[in-house]
């Protein structure tokens, strides 16, 4: 992935790919974020092509109109000579119906499970906390008159709360919408402190649910 993609959005690397449809063809989603996905599929495509990407979550179809950002053939055609395997990065252009809300729920659920498993592994026991519920609540339809964003940045073991006009995620913390509840975010800061770098990346990904 090039630097432009890193600046644009975070993506969740899936331990088990999600089966999807690329228009009428089968595909696998290898990783996914609020702004796009990385998919594996047979055949070739080209930058700029648009298509519908559909997958299932909570027994509902989730469909986004996508545009190909880049694509690479990773395996040449097999015996039939017609089926190269490609990896393609796509940008979500437009959600269909409630696709955006379903995607938010999927990401929050997956990240909550991963962080809970990390904590349980570190503690040697099951150790679920209210931070999982906080992750799920970020990005809810709750809206106030407050505008803009707030970056929570940890420097020398201290947190700095910095109002900003940019939704970009910093490397030393996370950025959320200004309307999010401060008490919940304090708990999220504690979770961030206890997480390894992978866990912190996941928290930044979920923070994008708030700013998206």
C-alpha cells in the first residue's frame, strides 16, 4: 500500500476473508475500512472502473458502489489460460441503502472482539470491559451542534486534547468527532494505553467511524 492510502484511511486486516460479489463475479474481501477495501478475485480489471461490491453482515446485504484505485495480477492463468488471480484496491464511492451503518457495525464488532481477545490473552483469562461498548457506540447517529474534531494525543505518558479541523488519524493517538462523550473517550484512552501497536491501529480505525 502506498503512502497516499495510509493517509486516506485505516483498514482492518481480516483473519478470515469475507465472501463478496464484484457485480456478478465472486470475490474475497481481504481487508476493509470505512473508505475502501482490498479484494481478491479472478480475472483482471483496470483503474477507474466502477462496480457494485456486495457482502453479507447481520443477515443483510451490504452494497457499495466502488471505483478501482489500483490492481495487480498476483497469479498467472492456470490450465484454462483464462483465470489470472488479481488483488485490487477499491474506494467506496457511494453506499446503497444503509450500507454505511452496517459497515460501521461490522468494523466496531470485529475490532471489539480482537481487543477483547488481546486483553484476555495478556491477563490469562477472560477480561471484557466497557470499552467494547464504547467502540461500538462511536459513529452512532448522535449529533449535536458541536462541529469539528478532537485529537487525543499521548506524549510522554500524558494525554493532550487538541481541537482540530482535520479528521486525519495521528500516529500518537486518535481523532474523533467533537460531539463524542468525554467520559467514554477517557475510557477509550485507557484502552489505548493498555494496547500494543496493533491494538492502537485498530482503535484509530474505529475512531474513523466517528469522523466519517
